[in-house]
C-alpha cells in the first residue's frame, strides 16, 4: 500500500523498516474508537462549515459501513497499513472517494491516537470495574458464611491473635473497594482532557469547535494546551499504577491461598476445576491459578515500569517512542481482566476447612494477650501482666501445656489474682467475640464491615 505521506519521498520505505514502524498489529483493537472519534470529527467539521452536508453524510455512511464490515468479519485489517488510523482513512477514501480525504482536516494522528486510547481505556475500565465488583461480591458471600469460623491471625507469619475467617477475607474486600474507587478517579481525570483538535501540536487555523466535539464524545473538558494534548500519557501511567495495585492485592491473596491449601496449613481446599495435577507425582493438587495470578503481577509491574521509562526524557511534543504506550497498557488490561476473571470463581468454589483453622488457632498461645488483659482488669499494670504471662507461656512450652490446660493452683503460683473465670476469658470464642472495637474481629464489627461492602455493591 502506498504511504499517505509518499508525496515527499522518492523511494519506498524499506520492508523491514516498514514492519518495525507499523503498529496495526496491536492498535487495530481500537478500530471502533477510531471510527466513533472520526464520526464526531466529521460532524464538527460540517457544523463549522469546514466540509459540506453531503460530504459529511458520505463520511458517516462510509464509516458506519466500515465498522459493520469489520464487526461482521467482511473487512480484514490490512497489515501493510501503518496503523489503525491510516487503515480506516484509506479504506474510507477507497469507498467514498474525495470526501474521505477531507476527514483528516483540522486534526492529526497525534491528537487522534491520544483520543482513541482514552476512549478504548474507558470501555476496558468499565469492564474491569464490573469484574472488581463481582470479586468483592464473591468475598462478601464467602465472609458471610464464616463469621464464626475461628482461625489464627498472623503477624510475621507467626500465630498472633485469634480472628475469624470472615474478618480476614474482608480485609481483601476493603482493598478491592479502594481499587474500584481509584480506577474511577483515574478514569474521571482521563475524561477531563479531550485532546482532539490539538492537531499535530500547535492547534489549527481552521475555526474548529473542540468543546462541542469533546462533549459529543462524552468528555467533561478539553486539554487546554495543544502541546500537552498530544504529549500527555499521564492517564496511561495512572491506570497502569491502578492495575499494578490491583495485581498486588490479588497476589497477596493468592499467596495466602497457596499457603492455606498446602498440607502444612490445610485451611482451604481448592476446587478440582481450579487446580492441576503433576505429571509425575500422583498425589499432587497444585494451586496453579493462584500461582499464575501471583506470577503475572510481575508482568503488570513491568508494563508500568516500561511506560514510565519510555516517557522519561521525551522532549515535547509527540515522539514515535510513544507508540510503545499501547502494548504496555493493552497487556496490563488483558492481564488484569484475565486474573480477576479466574480469581473470582476460584475463591467462590474454594472450601474453607473450619476444623483445621480452629485446631491451628488452639496452638501457638494466641490468647496470651487476652490472659495479660485479664490481669490488667484485675488491677495489674499491663507491663507487669505481660511479664507474668510470658513466664507462664515459657512454663507451658517446657511442660507441653497450653494456657487452657494449666491448672488453677499452678496459675496461683504465678499470681494470686488468677481465678477460675480466667478460663472463660481466654477461650478463643471469648477472645474473638469481645473484640468489638470498630474494625475489630468481633461479630458485631464484622457485621458492620459486611454492611459497608453490601452498600458499596449496591451503589
Ligand atoms: N501509530 C502511532 C502511535 O501509535 C500514531 C501516531 C503517529 N503519529 C506520527 N506523527 N507518526 O503513536
């Protein structure tokens, strides 16, 4: 295919250079946004008297036919075209002749590509938002069945204090609500700066109406500086950071699921449909989905770093380096969508094993803080109580006992104020039930967390 810019050149582009330069093999996925953007541009040109009514009608008809033909499979992308923008324009000109050549008046591919990516990401972010909400719903449903499932809570991966499984997984639900809101903020900002009409970099001499065109395309404003309009990829970086944070959350959750499904923990059993076997060890049931989600996190971080690095040191305005934005952001979009889509059913089909969680909570002296608090309630300063309980724990370890099985006469040797009511005070159930401070693990607090999540989902 002859290049649109061929006029200035006496020789065709080298084949290898042409392939290297071309982006159609990845930017063709923006065909719809490119066509919708062009449709709005044509109306604006007609409204401003830059093209005639007839020309605009021909352009609209041509563009809608191209869209329909791409979607029905009747029109294949020409991989010799430089990019999707060139492809659509030359296809239009092929179909409607001279009117097609007028479409590119008062714009350039520099503002066009900046517009197309934004519109493309808008659709993708809506889908990702819906996927996040589904995931939050799955966590909410899991939590509501386990408000009384006691498990050890950890710090430093050492058993620390008893909590409920509901409380633990709701921590992830909270993270994903922030992810949803963070994505929404970034999308809103992306829609404040419609770049179209910035043209190559300096604006245009035509009497355009950028505000009208922006509003028509659903933007809340236009980029106020045409150089910024074509050079800005902040929105890609912001979205990539949102995606990186989502992946970080998925990865932490994956890590726990991987640990929990090991024989060492056995707190959960993953469904057969989300695990794989080993080619050599017949007993194996591997949490591959969770591992892959954890693994793909690195890839999305890489996409963020790659774009930041591409943009670093770029002079204004458009530079071809910026074509690299798309592969990074598309890869991150695809990866995040795939990961959330697999993670949600994996956790909805996962079976928590309450007995094992409770048994683990029974070891490791996770009620030691509560025993110290017991002494504090009897009038001891916390530091003194802390020291006494430390000695009791050491005694238990030496004698293979747990706090619940130390006899009362032994407790009395450590401190006179111990009495029979301590056994109830340090029962795991009491330890959990009494932690009703806002955000705590007690049932009332967990109920409030569940209400918050339900409200969030209904919003
Ligand atoms: N394919 C290009 C990109 O993705 C479109 C913009 C090209 N502009 C230019 N002046 N060569 O960035």
